[in-house]
């Protein structure tokens, strides 16, 4: 049931629990996680280059937890009680960061889990059937709002709520127009809006050329059923000639197809380039292991992929994307805006992330100029 909202001005200095997946009780669905799972170590990075080791990241995370820095709420608590469903399509770093940022963005606007906000978190484990079941469950439970993390979950939530007044706010959707969630003018297709994580394709190609001046062929693995990946492939195809590359692609239907597809692709290319493809990212450790044995570098699409063994990435900050999405959701919950009137939003600036340990293992020298542009540099490979 929708609540009539009154914002009460409360002078509160709060340390309310808002860490990723903490304390959320979820309703079990067949084949899904019914409670939050712990995310990987995450760090927000300011301007300038920061060098990070795995041990340093763990220490910083522990320090943040001890100080309560991740629990700070800057907004006044909104009066009333609210229930939202968070549908995450797969378990990997960038989507975990989106969820963390989403809850932080809500908290900044006065919606705090465990205070006035009940969160039902479900993970589809990269299975479209699970995604549909989760979305239908949220609708049956009459949540006030659904947050959908990644394109397949966004489509599932939007379709499930089509005949209701439950809004869907999505994040990490590469191409909302191709996914039929928005129109060409960025306006919604229905009671659905959110944020796009469109890849900075040209910046990525430029970075690969700088780091691999002799490379000729880039390989990309992608899931044939993910429209976000198909959109990215088309953009890469339109730009590779400009940077002197040819492109080889290999499509997969399920995560079980990834190992053999990776073997086929690695025999044809000088490097692999990873997208924000949920199925492929879920199998990234396998891909990295195979590529390492052939001394072939893998480029990522965001920071978490670089932490675990991709050599570099020009990507966006997913915690910030999540926060941006949380603020959009707060406007809907407060009644300040309607999802069907809000254009989807993007983050336009990309950031360079490097892993010098990977480069060292591959015998690749990274120029001082490239190192100087990096927002964050990792000197170790984090096990996943």
C-alpha cells in the first residue's frame, strides 16, 4: 500500500546501518538467495592516482566499519514506513557496488534500512527465470518500489509491474532504449526509470591502443540474450577501425558455454575486452585464468574487474551510479516525482584503473603518462 508521506524535520545525527546487504530479511524464491551475501571490498576514490594493495584495501574497509563512516546519514528521516524490493541479476562486484550506493543514496534522502525502510533483497544468480520469479514476488507482496540492478532484472520488474502502480527504478542498464525501458528522448516507456552504465567505448579503445601499440585483434565474449551487450558490441564494431583494430566476438547462451568460447576466442586475438555482460562477468575468474596461461591481457569494464586480474579499465564508478539511482528513488517515494515523468540518467565521466601486478606478470610496460592518468592503481591481484 502506498503511504501518504510527511517529511518531519528531525535534528538527528545518525549512524544508521546502511552497509551492503546488512540485516535485510528477504522472502525466499525458488533458485534465489533469500538473504544478502557479503560483497567484495570496495573503496571510493577521489581525484588523483591512488595505489592500492589487497591488504591495504582490507585495512581501509575495516577502518570504515569501525568508524561507522559507511553508516552516516545526511538527510532527515522521512516519516512513515516503506518496503522496497531490490532485484539483482547476478553476483559480481559492479552490481554489488550499485546496491551499496543505492542504499546510501536513499539514506542521504531520509530512507534508512532498519528505521523506516524494509528491504527485500533477491539475487537471480544470472538466471532469467529466477529474475521473473523475483519480480512477480515483489509485485505480489505489494512493495512500494522495485530497484532492479542490471538489464535483465529491470526488464523482469517492469514487465511484472505493468498492470500495477509499482514503479521500477533501475541501475546498471547499459542501453535503456534497446531494452525497451525508455524512448529515444530518454523519457520512460512506462512507470520505469533509472540510471545507465553505458560504457565509454572510445576511451577504452584509446587506452588499449596506448598500452598495446602492436596489437591487432580484440576479442569480446558476450551473452546473446543480453541486449546491453549487443548494444556495446555494435558500438565497438563502429569504432575499432579508427584505432587500428579488428574485432572478434564469441556469443554464449549460458555460463556453462563460457570456457569453450573463451578457448576459441583466445586462439584468434591479441587481447580480450570485457563488457558489463552479467553472465560473462560471473565467469571472469575462469576467463582470466585461461588468458593468463596464454599470456594474453584482459581489459575490464570497471574497477572490480581490475582488482581481480584485468590489466586496466576505463570505467565508471558504480557506487556513485548507485547513489544517483537512490536519490531518484527517494524522489518517487516522497511523492516529489513520478517514475514515468523522469528521464533516465547517466554518468558521463570515465576513470582509468590499472593493475600493475597483472602487467608485470604479462611482461607489459605501462607508460608513466598512463600511470599518471589512473584514478587508482592496484599492485596486487585480489582473489575472488
